[in-house]
C-alpha cells in the first residue's frame, strides 16, 4: 500500500482527495458515524463532566469516584467494602486502592465487622464528613449550577431520567 | 470495570433499614444525592452501554474505543497518530498500545509520513475494513436498535443532542 502526500484542504474537493489516499494535516477530521453513536457521545460528555468536576473540587483534591464513595459512606454508615464497591460498580482491586488513599488522608476508616471477622465495615471520619460537606457545596455551586444553566432545568431532568433508564433497564 | 445491578435494587423497606447506623447486610444501599448527580448517572449509563457494546460485538473482539479508531481511520485515511488520538481524546501512551493491538491483528497499519519522518500515518488494512463493516452491522442491528427501542427515536435524538452539547459547550 502506498501513501502519497496530498493537499491539505478542508473543502469537499480536499476531502475527496483525502479520502482517496492520504489526507492533509491540520484540517479537522470527519467524525462520520461516530457522532451518531450514543456510546461515543456518552463517553465524551462524561469525560468533559469529570474534567469540570475535578476543576471545581480541586481545592479538596477529590475525584468523582472518591466523592461518590464519601457520599455513599455518609448515607450508609457501617456497610462493608463489597457492598459499597458493588453499588458503585467499582472493581475490588481498584476499590481497595481507593480506600487506601482515602484512609491515608483520614477521610474514612475501615473496621473489622463484628459479625464477620473477614469483612471490613466502612465509616466516614469527622474529617471525611467535613470534606464531604465542603465538596457538596463546591459541586452544587460551581459544577451542577453551570450544567443547569447550559441545559435548562427541564432538559436536565429529562437527561437524568434517560440516563438512569439506560443504566437500569438497558 | 463491571457494573453491578445492586444500585437499582433498592426497595423502600431496605432503604429505611440501611438508614439506621450499622445497617444490615444484603439490603440495598441508599444512593442519596448520587442519584441526582449528572456525572454519576452519565458514568453508569456509559458503563452499561459499553458493556452491551462488548457483548454485541463479541464475535469480532472489538472494544468501543477500538471501534471508534477503525471508524475514524476509515473516514480519514492517512492521518497521523496524533490527529486520531486527539480527535478521540485518547492519551498518547494508551493510543500507542491500542494501535499495537490493532496492528498485530492486521486491522490497521502505521506508515512513516513522507513529509515528516517522525510522524506515522494510519491506514485501515483490507481486513480492517472488512471487520469494521461487520462490526457496524452488529452495532446497528443489536446495540443501537435496542437503545432506540428503549428510548424511542425522539428521546434518542434529544439525548444525543444534549450529550453533544455537554461535550462541546460545557
């Protein structure tokens, strides 16, 4: 297969030439069917939202996944590692590493279960509760508020409902 | 990453019990604010969709990211590694590893650029084109068709438009 240099034009003519053999550098790529794929669009939107989340919560150094764990521990104190990991869909080795990180920052603590010595119960520490409270405020005021502004409340509700439907019924 | 169904299984009774202190095992956890967070719902929906995609395309052993690369190479033959990786938002080391995998299966090929010897141009092979064609059929017939059925065409269009808006304007 030979590849030759062609003109770098974004015009239809240029695109046709590019499609023949080798395309010019610098011009935007054609997404084609990709832009119609729900999975691709979901992934791009999710990456953008996670990026913005990280920026908004930067003073507290929390990832979206760590924030989810803190929220879940707060609502469900004393549940074990497996239950929290399963609920969030996080694989066990990844979850253990994440807990190590949170525990080393004194945000949560693992305790041996009283009825099953092999099992660890998870609890937020006072510092964990305080960091979570600050994170919630940052997320609401900076991240979710801007999303609401972009989409409008009605669309945001519709979007959330469709996403939940995909996650639970698809 | 696997997605557990636990999160969607919460009965009201289970939720009340979990709200006590050290809650009983086996009952569903309370998601609390998590279920209202767009980022969390996006991630869950995206994981579910990727899981289904993998299942539908299993005969061809393609991940969603590999499928995206093949689609993009097909539409934009001869573009370089950096352009494809940037367009898909894939980090360079991850992209190089992915290309190694695709090339070892004879689905695409890297060629030194004629105008920049440090740059690699990417092209689908004949086998790559044929696998892509089969993958497109599986995705359309099994994956996207079922998503269409779940959401309805109008909702699907609205969802795609909101996701694209988040990815490009947020």
